[in-house]
């Protein structure tokens, strides 16, 4: 059982922060809240300085775009929302770039839809891109791609989007900056006996029931989606906090002990990912030589040079069984190449991939992070 002292923003190694439109954009004027954003940038720089990688999941593109385009208040037609997003995404990216640049931080915009996490190939591509950006010291700014997303391919809320980004990136902490300072047993605006939970180890049916009655002054759906995000994140090994985002320097405030509700991670991110892979049914087989088997046992990725034979039909991102030289199954992994491509490059050096396939592919056929032995 976790204790509150064991959950601290100071311990984060890879942090995802969700920022809603109301924090970034003034509701009345439609203008960017520049002072607040610059205070957040200072927080990010402070966290980055101690070696923690940070990913920001940000709303705001439609709110900013509708102000630029002079669109009326209230609901917008789908095509108006998408037009506003197209204009607002440029405004949003520029705002983050200008806020973080004084601290020497480079930003990168990542636009995603629900399909990017439900389709295994897109998921692996998203994960690889995120890993590369972080390894290069970039602070990714992630937003739902509202210019192309329709209802059937939308997350619909940035709480769940942030949780999925945390899972994809293998983050160990997720912070939802909100208009409330945590999860309450009842609506504190109408129930004087309502209490805030400092720590929730397990999301029980009783906790879920509390979210169904307008908890903490949010809409019913607002807190429910936060609980859904918490379930996704914590089951993947990522602790999650709900805290008040409206004050300046909200992350520094959380680090200094501001009121919040922390949800305990149920495992660690790598172990959760390994369990997810292990539960998959393989769509093919790859037999490797003894040298590759030794390399895998030492924690290395599977390179084409170590592959002896390929069986079955599979696509990129599909699970395949890894067999030893004598045919015993020793593992399972997500392949970065199709079965036809794997056959073409088996036994060859990674440097030869471009000449064989006609494009520069990834060096590993199965990366060690996508493998269970």
C-alpha cells in the first residue's frame, strides 16, 4: 500500500502535464493568458533542470482560433471547429515556443487522434517519435488533431488523451491541471462535510459513485473522465495527480505541497507494457541464431543479422513469437517490419536495409522495449 510521502512530483522521471483551454485562454476575451503560460514555462524549465523529461498535453487551439476568426460564442459546426483548430494550432504552437525558448527549451508539436493509439502500427510509430523527441531534449506539445478528427476518431476530452499519451510515452507521472484542487467525497460547494482525498490507492466502485454526482463543482462528466484517465494511467504504471491549475506556477505549487489528489501507480510502466505484450497472440514466428539469443538475454534488441528464418504473415506492429535456433519459443515481440520485409532483410546487417528495401528503416526488427522474454 502506497503512502502519500511516496508520491511526489520531485520524483518524476518522465512527466505528462495536461492543460485545459480555460487555463490558457481567457473565456471572455478569447485572448491567451500569457502571464499564466510564462509561469508554467518557468515550472517546466525548473523540472527539466533536474533531469525530468516533460510532455505537455494542451487544449486551446479551437478557443484561440475562434477568437482570431471572429466566430460567434456558443457551439460551432464541425467544419467551423476544424477551421478554428487549423488557425489556432499555429497560435498555440507559437505561444509555447515563445514561452519556453528563453529557458533554452526546444518545443515540438505532436497532433494525434484516437486512431493513433488504437491502431498498433500507428501506436508504435507515435511511441518511437515521442522517444526520439525526448532523447533529443525536445519538450513535445501534444494536442488532438481537431482539424481532421471526427466524432468516431476523437478522444473527446484531453484527460483521457493525456492518460494515453502517458501510457504511450512510458511516463511515470501524470498531472491534470484542473479547476479543482482534487477529488472530493461529494460536491464541497453544497456539502460542508465533503472531504478531499489526498491519496487514492485503488479506484473502487465507491470512488466511482462519488464521481457520478457533480463532484467538486465540475460537470458530472468532468470528474468521471478524470477517473477514467486515472484508471488508464495507474494500470500502466503511471501515478496521477489532480490539482488546481489556475494559480501562477501551478507545478511548482504542487511540488511544494499544494492541495491535490494523487492516484497510486499499480505497477511500473515497463512491467505494465511487458504484460500487455505477453498477453498478445502471435501472428508469426521469427527464428534466431545462437548469437542473437545471447544478445537478447543481455537486454539487446533483435537485429536482422540474427534472424535465421521467418514464418507466417504479419504486418508492422504485429506480435510475433521469437524462437531459438532449435525451435523453442523464448519470447514475444512487436515487429517493426512486415513478414515480407523481414524475409528480405533476415541475416543482413542493419546498414544494408536501405539498399534492400529501398528506404531507410529502423535498425532493430524488434526493439527491446517491445519484447518479452
